[in-house]
C-alpha cells in the first residue's frame, strides 16, 4: 500500500468537491478503479478515496492495514462507515455478511451448478444433440451458449 502524503487544504477541498452526502452514505462521485472503489489523485499518485477519507478524518495513515466498509458500499467515504482491519478481518467480514463472489455468485459466471451437472451427465451418456459434424464438446458448448473451454 502506498502511504498517503500530508493533505493540504486545497487537497481536502478538492476531495470534498467530489463527495455527495446522502442520509445513508457519502458517495464518491468522481473517478473509480475497475474494482468500484473511488480514486483520488494527490501530487501525481492515485489513492483509494475511502483511504484518503480515513486519513482526513482520523489524521492517521492506514499504512499497511485495510480500510474496510461497514456499509459495503465501495463508493462510500463517510468516516463512520469505515474501519481499519487486516486481510483476515476483511475475510471474516465478507463471510459473516455472505458477500462471497465464488461459484454461482461470481459476476462472470456463465453456468449454474445444475447446468454443469447436466452437461457432465449428457457428455457421459453421449446425448449431446443433433449436430453431426461437430465433436461432443462443441455440441454441448453450442447448446449451452458457452465456449468449449
């Protein structure tokens, strides 16, 4: 993790110009990383906005610890919604809230568990469809709208 430099009044003013305060969360309205977390530039370096918020309000750099969200809103920078923890704390928090993105819950999943079982069963029994000039994998992939891999 990059250490956050001392913030000037100008840095703080610029930061807050990008925040929309709602009754629930303080939403980061500017740029964000592909992960969904807000990004904020300070003197040519990019930092996660919720980490910068922690530094502004608590006057302590989180250093090598994580800044976690109680609200599970990646765009939130409200200090009361943030807490410091380790990677293990983050994992426990994720599991407690059932936010895991493995298996069918993963955002890139293409097949559900029952479809995978059906494909395996069809392949095993060689009941793969009516296409004559394709191998079994290609027939199954076409039937379920996925690639052979």
